[in-house]
């Protein structure tokens, strides 16, 4: 593994850092405190190509590698994790899921809008009784021939309030267990969909998280991703790649916290000198830097394995 970045990767990293520092930093605290959805900031991120980084050019994406995506994610997360979590879902779950597993018709229909950031996607997996245990789906998608009828409730859905496209994981055949689960693209404007109030979270508050309720919602069978019963495998496959994005977010948050801590330690004085010249503070900063560097190597390794076409599932889970 060689983590000497290419000129293109370094340019992407710098572009992400410049955007985060110059455009995202101002107003970050206000947006987070007041749960203000960063609509304009996300639009700018789409214009810069950050919302469809691994989407092929033929579908409107910038066709970059996973390492470039991680570097950009890290820099955005140092400043505003509400924007970066949306970027992560858009790239790792929505765009990658459709590009890798949907029909050609669905790719051409949905990827250009997603890659440009004009449309923000949401991944609807979690339920009151099915979070980490994704096999316990209570939402149903009954097969009615040419369409499905969807009923149930999804909880803690990022982009659930303002998203313009849903990928819904639902149970079509209960008797088949996880082999009866499907993944279906649903228009959030469909009749029968109710979006709940924003969750009052401890952090990442500008990211819109809410419950979504379905009552006899009609979705075309042509919007199903993959063969009948592929939904559970689909979720597991894309979540494995999604963990790289989540790990990069956490890495960015830690890096941003460290940069603020170093800056403060240089400005704050005690006993006649900056506090970073006191051993107790210097040791804390050293420990922070060491843990960040170790995490960075794990995240970069997972991204490298994915780019090399190797099995990255264990590495991505460990990095996260």
C-alpha cells in the first residue's frame, strides 16, 4: 500500500478543504443549533462534484476513486458534519447502490440528478424493531402485479424530511424471511407518505432526520433494485461500502477537533506561557494526534482495498 497521493487526489483534497473553510465554516454553528437544513451549501457541493464522486461520467458523475472520496469527506467533516453525512449517504448508499445494482433504465433515470446534487436521496432501512437487525423488517411491499403497495414506518431516516428520492427496504414475502426483502425506489411525493417532525438530536442537527410513514403507497415494480428478494443482500453490500464514508466522517470530526484544540492551546496562556508548553496539555495533544494517525491509516487502507477490487468488508467495519 502506497499512500502517496496522486496530483489529482491532492487537488480534490485541497478543493474540499478550501470549500469547507471558505463556504461551510461561516454559519455552521447557527445551522447546527437551530436545525437549519443546509440547502444552499449542498447545492454548491453538487456543483463542485462532491455528490456523485464515484458515479460514472456517462451518468453525470465525476468518476473518481474511493480514496479521493475519503479525502474530500474528511475535509468536509472537519467543518460541517451535517453536510458531510448527506454527502456520505448520497455517494456511498444512494448513488453506489443504484449504479452497481439497479437496471440500466433506473440508472439513466435517477443518477444524473443525484450526481449533480439536484436530488438528495434517503436510504430507508431502520425501523422501530429493525435497526442493526436488518432482517426484522416489518414494513411490507405487497406484490400487486405491476406495482407494490407499501405500508409501515421507518425511523431515524437521514434526509428523510427534504430528500427527493427514497430507497425503501421492505418485506414482500414474510415466509421467506430475509430472502423475501426487496429494495424499491420510491418518489417521496407519492400519495400516502407522511414525513415526521425533525428529531431533536445531540449533534449533526442541520442534517434532517425524521420518521417516514407509508400508508398504501404505490410504487412501480420497475423501480425494484435487482431481482425479487435481493433487498437484504443489497442493503448489506452497500452498507459495507458506506462504512468507509462513515469512518471518513469520524476521522474528519476528530481532525477538526484536533486543529481547534491546537489553535486554542497556542492562544491560551497560563503561568506565563501558552498552555501547549505545559506537559499535561502537550501529552493530551500528542495522544490525540497519535489516535487520529492510526485511524487515518485504517480508513485509507479500507479505501485502498476497495479501489483495488479486493475484499474490504472487514477493513471498512474495523475502520468505522
